[in-house]
């Protein structure tokens, strides 16, 4: 489709699969990474097509989102699609976590998962509006926003906030032709959570498995498509019937 797509946290896992899906569809991809440069460079070499680019940014820094979007605009000519995929997910169960550690995890989670996504959305949307583009923003939320995350409460709360942010933006940006949607996956078979995928986790879904990154990436690609405008404001459950509400 030859659109300019900015994907955060794209060096590995789900972000990597999303980047591959957009590149395979003919789009130009800005691969954002925080610290995994070698993995980001490896991904860049795998992306079909041309004019893809790597951009490093620490989303814990409040100045990072504007600079990240500005760099993507400079290198790709604009941002047509933003995928807010980068996230922090650190364990901090109440009974086993000091207040100092609790506070640190909450601050980092909020900075990346909520404020980072919000500021990136603002900057990308402004670019779309200025260029008159019927753009797309897709947020990677979580089943945990509904089901609860007892050992990762900041993560669950941040994803609930991300869903809400997406719905607010969907209403405010619709007059500009910009659609905003979120997906709420359950467990995904990525290296980051491989140690947590136990038999008990597999049994949560009647399919007896967890999602593949490619399945989630396909949904992101659809929500970012011109045909999915009417899905704006939606939060799409992608959890293999492991949680219904």
C-alpha cells in the first residue's frame, strides 16, 4: 500500500511480526527500538521492500515521543499509521514488593505504556491532520485490562488506560478522517513471556494454545487498513475465547 508506518517496540516479539506484516503489504516501516539495536538491525534486513528505517528512542524520556515522530516524518515523508506496541511489563505483586520498587515500576510503566503512547499519538495525529491523511492509530492493549493482572497491576491498569485513550482519540479524530482502534490480546508466544506459558496458561483457551505473533499482527494490519475505518473506537478481543466479557 506504500504507506509510512511507525511501529514502537518493533525489534522483537509482536512488534517484529507487525513490522513484517506491514512491509509484506508494501508499506514503508520505521522500526522503533529502545535498546535492542542488533535485533532491530536484523529485522531491518528481513523486511521486504525498501526505504525502511531504524529509530532509537527511550520512551521513558518525555522528550522522546516528539523527536521519534519527527524523525519518522523526516525519513519517511510523514506518518500514515502509528502502532503503539512498546510496553513495560514488570512483576510487582503487593505482598512481595517494597514501596520503593512499587513506585519505580508504576512510574516506568506509566511513562512508557500511557504517556509514551499518548504523546506519540498526539504528534502522529497532528502530522496526519496537517497532511490531510486519513490515517490510522492502532494500540496494542491487553486482556489484562479486563481480567486483571495480580502480579503486574501497573501493566493491567496501563492497558485499561490505553484502551480508554484510544476510544477518546477515535471520537476526537474522526472528523479528520483518522481512525483509532485497540486490540486486547491474551498470551502471545513470544520470547518475552515464554517462561510464563505453562500448561495452566495453555488450558485457559479451549483451543489449548496461545496466540502466535502473526495472528495478532494480521489483526493490526486489518485495523490499519482503509476498509477498517468503521472499527474506529473498538477494542478487539484476541484471546482464543480464554476470557469473555
